[in-house]
């Protein structure tokens, strides 16, 4: 369907995560798989992340954290939002506008070392390269 982006993630993979939301009995395993994939993508792009990509990855992790802290370990209501943010992070550069929003100082100062800390907090294993 779609060609792979430079980090090797396809929207098909994101759709596969989405398909697991309502049927996978191991919700915690799904969350960890999503956290791990975020960590791998962040590691693979750590030297080239744009402000927009950092924002999208931070949003994906934030929604994932929100899902696990919602009080109901079985709840999956925030996982689709997390996957939308992850999908936005991998839109190829030639298909997006970097100037889509104001540059946000908090995002500009966000380091690629802070993002894997969120992955670890979620139980994922970020691979730092």
C-alpha cells in the first residue's frame, strides 16, 4: 500500500497496532509494543528530528502515558489518539509543511534524550544509537 518511510515504519504497521486495540487480550503488551516502536523510531532519527517530529513523538508518548494512567489498566480509549500522533510523526518531509504551526519553545528545547525516558517509564525499551 504505502512505501516505507526512511525509518522503516509504514502506516500499515500503525493500522496493525490499531487493529489489535479491541481484540488483543494483552493490552499491556500492546502498549509496550507501541512504546518500543516509538523508542526505536526516536533512536533511528535522533540526529535529524525536526521540531514537528519531536512534537508528534512527544504527543504519541503523552497519549500513551495518559492511557496507562487513566485508572483502568484495560482501557484503550487513548491508544487511537496515540497512533494518530505516531502516524503524523512519520509523514515524509515532502508531504508535510514544517511551518504548519508556531515554533513552540518547549518543543524546541525538548531533547531526544528526554523522549526515550518516557518510553522507559512506559515499560518500553528504547534502543539508543
